[in-house]
C-alpha cells in the first residue's frame, strides 16, 4: 500500500497512523459529538466499497475531489485529499509546483491546510444555523486517489490519505443559476454571519447550493446550502469576497433572533473548541476568528446590516493598488495602542525597579552606619 503524506500537520508517517492503516478503508480523525452523521455516512460508504461500489472523481474544480457512494450507487459524500489541493504535490489537474505548507491560492492559506478549515466551518456552525453540511477529517484508503509519480500507465495501488469528507447534499442549482432576489432573507443572513465570523475569502455563487423545497417551478421556496470553506480562517486579514453583498437581502437589518445568536457568540470558547477538535489549527487562524467575531458582534450591536459590515471589511481598489479595509485600519490602530501601553508598562516596571534598588541601597547604607556606631 502506498502512503501519501497529506499535510505537514497530519503526516501519515507517524507510528500511530501506521499501526491503524489496516483498521478499515475510512477512519474519522476526531471524536466530536457533532460527527454522528459522518459516522453513519462512513458506515454506508464502507458497506458499498465491500460490494464493489467504488468512488468516482469529480472533474470540475481545481482540486482532487471524489464522490463516495452508498450501496445503491447514490452520491453521499465529497472527499477531498489534502495533498490534491491546488498547488499540492498530487493535484490531479496540473495545478502543482509548491510544497505542503507553502502559501497557496491565498497568501495566508497554506497548501495542504484547507481540509481542516472545511471541518472548522462545520464545527462553528452551531445548531446548523447556516446549514453547513456535516464534515470531518478522515484517513481514507483507496486506489482511486491520484499520485503524481510519473507512472500514469501502471496499475494503481491503494493509497492512504488524509482528506476532508463532507456530506453530499442533492440540489437543483447553484446560486449562479437562480434568481437571487427570491432567496430567503433568513438564509442569506445566516450564511453571511458565518462568512464574517470565519472571514471566508471565497464565497462565490458556485459554492452556494440551491435546493427547491416545493418540488415544482423555478421560483418557489428554496433552501441554501453553503459549501467549500477551505479558504476561510486565513492566517491574517485578507480581502473578503462575499457574493451575497450584491443581493438585496444583505441590506435588510438583522432580525431579533439573529441579533441574539450573534450576541451569544463567544470567540474565545470557539477557539478553545477548535484547539481540542483540530489540534493542527494555527494560532494565527484563531486570532482572525476572534477579531472577526468581535467585530461582527460590535457592528451588529451598533445596528449595521450585512452590506455595511462587508463594506468595512473590504479593501478599496485604486489605481496604485489596494487600500486597507476599515477593519484592518482598526487593527493597526489597536496594535499601535497596545505597543504604547506595553511601553508605558515597561517604563513603570523600570521606574519601580529603580526605586526598589534605591531603597535597598539606602537600607544597606543605614545598616553600615549603625554597625560603625556600635
């Protein structure tokens, strides 16, 4: 069996992974209570694999993605190996050239590290608020996966990889194929709230799935399903792209329920949860989560709508380049103030230390004089 190291943070070269390679074709990495639906999907996939229902590659997109099926041949999960991401060594579509851990499609999202971001978006979507499909990191073994070893004509070996596994949601369109003015305001707001919290840098119409609820007509009631969150939680503030900024729903004020949800968000508890569930996540990503969640909470409390919040998070493009967003300027100012406070604290500490040393010297001189008198 060929092993493929899928990310610098989750290498398959470790002793524990080597010992568990033969535990089954798919193994969930993590123990969250939120993975119950994923466990059922994995069981269904394993049953299908045992009777010869194999996965198939998805030819669209930039990364290696595969449909895994149930015993009836129905697609039930999308699997994305982390070493087949754009620019990763085993990308099957020609987008190679970088090592795992180097800057990827986004400067502050490294090659091989989009998989755990997909899981983070799902874990942060408390109570299925924004409708993110069930997602987990898995270790999966199959011969369908791509290995760029130069031997295209030889028989494929079974390859063990780290991948994100996300529930496949049957749908009718994506948002680019549908009249966006008919989308439910609540659905748009909830997706927007999530996108702001996780600083999603890639929310375009193609990763908003549309499912008709009435089964008839083109403009009846619909459900929105957000997918593809691999470019969220960058390591530093990036320019955002929120497709919904152009939609009329984004200019409608938040409802009382939405404001209550935002008010109850705790970015520090969120960060602790992600550290437990995804120990490979970088602290820089968590800082972005904290900053963006606090910004969302303050902006919503001030009465701003999604469109106004996005305007403060987006960079302005001018002839000489990008201008920092208002959020970035606020962070620069905060860092400057923090630097001044740290300087003042250091000055106070230095002055206190000097006074203590002077007092000790005076006390020592007094002891010497007293000894001389005696």
